[in-house]
């Protein structure tokens, strides 16, 4: 299944980033770089989804989508020379 999840990447004073989601307050992860932080979101989201299933909580309708063939909005950080 594919999910659309809004994410907030907050730079940390000691370096790296903390990632949270306004839609899933339980989703919290981090990484030393933007790339690592975003890669860690998969595991964090999997844990949140498992907890929702175990607790019988329903997911917000806006997060699930079946087709990756339709356009979707994405904002990301891109470093260019």
C-alpha cells in the first residue's frame, strides 16, 4: 500500500534532522542527513500503522492511495551545484 504523509524535518542544533508528521503525532524519527531521515520514515510509519491496526484505529482517508500512476504533489529538498 502507498501512503501520502505530510512530514516536517526539523534541523537539530547538534546536527541531523528530526522528522515528525502533523497527521500522525506518533511518527517520530531522525537521521544525520535529510536523506537518512527520510529513509527512516518508512520504518517509523510501519510502526505507527501496526499500532493503529492493533488498537483498531482507522487511518485518515487522505493518506491511503492505491495508484502510483496518478499525479501527486511532492515537495522536497534538492541540492544543486
